[in-house]
C-alpha cells in the first residue's frame, strides 16, 4: 500500500488467506513514496471502497538497473489469480 491508500483489514486478511492456502510466499510492506490508483478509487465515492495492493517485489524501481526475481513475478501472478477466482468467498461484512 502507499501513503495515500487506506488498506481495508478485510482485504488484507483475504489476500493473506489466499497466499497461505496457495502456499505463496508474501511480505507486507507500506510504500513510503509513490502511489497507485487505489487511493483515487477510494476518493471516487462518498463511502470509499475496499482496497488492497499486490505488487512485485523489486529493486531500483524506474531505473535502468531495476530487477526482480522470476519466482516473485510468478508468485505475484498466482496470488492475483487466486484472489480474483475467490473474491466472492471473502468475508466482506463490516464489523
């Protein structure tokens, strides 16, 4: 997530659950700079929207020497696929 987006705890729990079920390695990180379209989507409605972020772990973003591991790319795609295929099974009730 970035500094402008509020990650919904339900979405974070759902993504963690999918990663664990599929045995996909993951790490939690809050970006200290930059941003995604998730924050803009949250501001588009009066009540916001549930968001979470999935990104490929990498080094030296936007540089000529930007790099990442192929296994991390595959894991990111696997997590995204698992989340999309199971989004209807998430617990989206508000506390």
